[in-house]
C-alpha cells in the first residue's frame, strides 16, 4: 500500500525559520480567516534608514572624542535618537518652510557681499561674479545681466526688492532661532521682537563672514596670477583650492551659527558634529554641480533665469534639510553626553526683556 504524504503532514524544524514563516504565510492566505487578518508588511524605508544611520555614524565617528566613541551603547543610543527625531512628524515641515526664507536671504546677502567687494581695491568684485558665483551657480551670469541698472526706476525697484527680501530673510532666521530652541526643548523659545533682532544680526553676521572669507580667497587667487592663465589651469586650481576653502569656510561658519544663535549656553565642541553633518553634503553638492556645469556636461544656460532660480532653490532646500539634521545631531549629542536640560544665556543688552 502506498501512502501519499500531504503538505499538511510536513514537519518543519526550528533550524529553518524562514521556511517556517514562508509556509505559515502560504497557509494563512488559503485560510477562511485570512480576510480578517492584517498581514505584517516589511518596512519599505529600511534601506533608507540604514543609509541615514550609516551617514550619521560615520560623521559621529569623526566628530566625537575618543572617549565617547568607546561607549558603543551610548553611541547607538545617539544615532537612534538622531534618526527618530529627524524622521518624526513634527520635524517634517520645518526644513521646507525654512528653505523658503533661506532662498529669500540669498538676494540681500549676495548683493551686500558684491557691493562690499566693489569698495575693495584690486577689482575683485567682478572676479566674485565670474570665478566663484559663475562656477558654483549655473547660469548666474544671465541672472546678473537681468539686474543691470539703467534707470532710476530700476534702482527703486531693486532697492525695494532688497529691503523686502532682507525683511523676509530676517524673519526666516528668527524662526530658525525659535526652532533651535524648540528642538533643544529650551524653557523659553524667545519672543517675536528679540528673535527678529537676532534674525537681522544673523543676516548681517553671515554677510560679513562671507565677505571676509571671499575677499581673502580672491586676493590670493589674484596674487597667483591665474586670472590670465588658460582655462584648464584656472579650472584645475579652482576645483582643488576652492573645494578645500569651501569645506573649511562652511565648517567654521555653521559652527559659529549653531553656537551663537540659540538662546541658551552651548559649548563650542558640542556643535561640531552637526556642523560636519551639514558641511560635507553641502560641499559635495556645490562642487559636483559646479564641476558638471563648468565641464559642459549639462548646459544650464539654455534654461535662462528659470534654470538658475530652480538650481538655487534645490541647493537651498538641500542645505536646509542638512542644517536641521545637524541641529538634531547636536541636540542628541548634548542630551546624551552633556546634560538633559539647557541653561539660558545672560545677554547684557537684553536684560530687561525676557528670553
């Protein structure tokens, strides 16, 4: 007599868990109760989560001191905290809204830097447009040509645009300061008036910082005599030196921004991880797209002013997200290794007004 072994009689061993789960799901689908059971779905964002956590882990490995890196439990807690806060719902719209204000601040900051460079000797203002902006922002020459002043009406129009964008950008950095205090869960996020003043001072400080660093770079660039060199040497010199210059300048700039703007005391070394998280992707983005444009791989000029504005908007959005990722990393580092609460600053000029 032949006995036929049915599928129901198969005995599975615990040594093959995947085979057991596969058979269980197969039988569950054929069950009469399958319609009332919600299947467990795999997380589609698991791969993205691994990439983000790996990036954070690499940055933290570079930025954290050796004693902090040795504590693997704390390090894992730090990385999980950064990722959880970055992917939380209350964070979703903060970088996107700040990107708009950051885009608005582009006009007054770049205009102010250009006007300050025009005051300086050696005619470095035109070099700023051609050798820096012209290489890192595709099609900017077309945009600058459209802003040439030929009448009093244009002066008034551009002046009004400058003041309007300055007002909007100061409001944006006021919200940035508010969100910093909120992310760190500071006891007081600041009032509208104080944050607005800080917003103006932040825009002014960023302008002065960019002016000083750009002026130093352009003086060195002109002193080397490469202004008259052939295009190949100029490209080679620019993308080697400017990449390092941009990396160092952004790192110091973001560190100062994250250190000075909050309404609470923050040791300088506690903002370095977030500064590095913001600096590396930003430098890579600017250098990569600048090289693609300069090499002629993509001709952005064919899109005119629209292409320039869209590129600037993409760059600003990219920077905005990594700025807030950097702030969250700093907050997690602060709360994990330093303290669970914040201590407000004592600013002598605002003693009467509460923060």
